[in-house]
């Protein structure tokens, strides 16, 4: 039993789509969320740069006594999780595009994946696609510009619609029945994606699976918070705190005043 917080980090606001689910599934836990919005996006950065940023964030979270860290970013997981696991002794939960369940469930034998350049070009993704999606057609698309749109809170803008239509049309033409969201920023675009692709296509968001995996690890390492412990949330950002505050309020309700701090890396 351990009342220390769980650390959650992302290149920016996207990981809030994971935090939202963690908070729901683990109501007794406390969380420290780090948004590296000052260095966002990670997608086009080199593996070395992403590793260096991820290590800085993890050191900060460990300094804040986090007992487990969720890397709520596909791009940072692809670039840095192995090195994080070998450097620090606390458990890590990483996130990878859910192409395995999508490939298994696909009836049309055709699936789409929208992710960042770093994720789609990473070795991890290549290995998983080869292993689990060898007998389906995978329509891969880099979601260039989408992370910035979510960071700006412009998820309902014309710019968002224009980019998404361009990225999703080839998938629709390819008769996909599943679209995997391989970046934690993209679930905030689901209402727009749904309007573009219609009802018949499954949009795969891995947040629920990450919640279950975090729960399993807390149990395995006996790290659960005491039953009467009340979960608290602290938010840190290396960028502008306003969009972070707005998105937390959008998720949790306009009345709450989240505790947000600016933190340079
Ligand atoms: N949320 C990050 C991910 O899941 C976005 C990466 C970026 O900043 O480009 O990959």
C-alpha cells in the first residue's frame, strides 16, 4: 500500500485523454501530470531529443515521489521506454498503437492508423505491425499538424476538419472498418473524426486498456493507495498553462480550479 502519486506525462495535453481514464478507474489514486507543451510536438524530433526530454521529466516526477509512471505518449514510448526502464527502478506503463486488437477484429481486413511520424517510423511499431497485422492492409497516416491543433484547443476548427478530411479519405477509400488513434492527442478529435467517417467504423482509443494495465501493475507491485486515501491531481506544464487549464476543465467540469504550475525542464 502506497499513497504516493502516479506520474503521467506527455509531450503536451494529449496525455490528458489517458489521465481522464486513469482517474476514473483508480479513484483513490493521486496523480501528477506533466505536459511538456513547451517542447511540443515530439513527433518530428529525433530519438535522442525525445529520450533526453523524457529522462528530464521522469527525474522530475521521481523527485516528486511518484511510485509508478505512465508514459501517456506513443512517441515518447517508442523512443524512450526501454531506456527509462533500464535506468529507473520504478514501474513504467507505456502506450503503443492498438493495431493488434484492430487487426484481429477487422472484417474488411483493412484498418487505418493515424499517428505521429516518430511512432510510425519507430522500430516498435514496425515489429508490432509485422507480428499482428501481417494479413490485413494497414493504411498508415502521419497526422501532421493535428497535435498543434489540440494544443491550441482548436478541435472544432475548420483547420482541424480540413486536415482530418485529407488524412481520413484514403482510409475510407481503402474500406477500413477500424481506425486506430496512435497518438494520445487524437481522442480529443473524436467528435470531428466521427462526423467525417460516419457510424460504421470503430475508432480505437487505447485509454481504457492503459487504465487496466496500470491497475494490474499497481496490484503486482503492491502499490495501491490506501482505501481511505483521496485522490488528488497536480498539473505541471513547461508551456502555457491556459490551454491546460481549459482542457482539464472541459474534462472535469467548468467549476473546478485545477492546481497548475509552470515548470521549466
Ligand atoms: N501525444 C503524443 C503521442 O501520443 C503526441 C506526440 C507529439 O508531440 O507529436 O504520440
